[in-house]
């Protein structure tokens, strides 16, 4: 049994065959899927899906790229959704400086907006005693600085981890987790391979980030939750461990990390 800890099942890519996708995952032994939100609308959609399927849990949160569109009262809305027991974490939240506006003043304003939205949601997670799914892109130092601001008192997973072992250590030293996607099956991802080999056995889990990042040999096609099986196989190969050891560690760590209702 294996958990896909990061799936965007409410995306339009799944609107034609969502039920079949969920059934296929179960048939392949994926016994739990965490549906990860990126804004208020998807937080509600993720909860609706999770309420419909026993094998699904969900998160609530505002992605950094949606921070500018968050309404002023977004925290109280997140709070209402997070009261439901199917909500397993806050996420995905964080910082993404990858595509900032070219005008320096506009870029600074965008960073400020992302930081204040992230800061507010870290405080929210702490208040709610919920763990946090972190999205970080081209903003490593700022992200860590903001976690240090709250004394790393919220348990975080850096999802779709593609950084090298030194950065991995910066996280595990702070008590945080990492989660690996199909990226580790790509031949041109040496840092991700090195981290997949170096991650402590009690500090990682696995995900798809579907519909994105389909693992080899499905690269470039729509990704779906059963593909986490291929991520686990690559992880076992990279570490020279039996597949069952990877399945066990990943599922056990996910259970320890998330607030699952059962
Ligand atoms: Zn995602």
C-alpha cells in the first residue's frame, strides 16, 4: 500500500474521468491520496472530493502564485474549511519567485504580497495544529528565513523536492520533511537523485503532483495518482532497497506527518 501525498484531482484535466482515475489508483494499491489546494476555490473543491471518497484527504491554502488574488477575509474562510476532519494539512503555501514582474518595483510588491500571505498562513497552521505543505521555487533563503521566524514550530514538507543533499540537510536539521515526485525518474535531475538517495528513511514521502510531472515512461502525458507506484520503484532502485521498504517508509511517514482522520 502506498500514499500519493500530493494530487490536484480537481483540475480540469480530470473532469472527464475523475472517478475512473481514483478507482485505478485503488486497484494499483494506492490506498490514500491527499488532494492539495492552491486557493480558496480549490480548497472547497478538494474538501468536496475528500468527503465523497474514503481514500481521499485534502489540504486548504493559498499558493504563492495566487496570493495576490486572495480576498481580505481569506483566513476565516480557510478556518471554516479546516474545521472538517478530512483536512489533513495547510497547503500548498510558500514562496515562488520564478516568474516575477520585470519591473523591479512590481517585483518587490509581488514578493511582499507572497511573504505576508505565507506568514499569515504559517500562523494559521500553528494555531490549528496542522502540518504544512510547502511550495518553494527560486526563493530558498526567504522561505527558510520565514520558517525560522516561527522557530520551525510548524511541521513542514517541501513538496516536489529537487534540491541537492546540502539543502535537504538544512530542512531535516530543522525537523522538516521532503517529498519526491516523478522528477526522480528523469535522467537529467542529478540533484534530485542525490537527495532521493540521501534522505533519512523517516523524513521523506512520495507524491505525483498530478496532473503534472508524469514519471518516465509517461513523461509529458497527464500524470495521475497510480503513477506514484513508478516513483516508489525508482526510489527503491536508487537506494538499493526492496520496494516494500520504500512503500512502508513513505506511507508510515505520511501517516506521522499529516492529520489523517483515521
Ligand atoms: Zn502541487
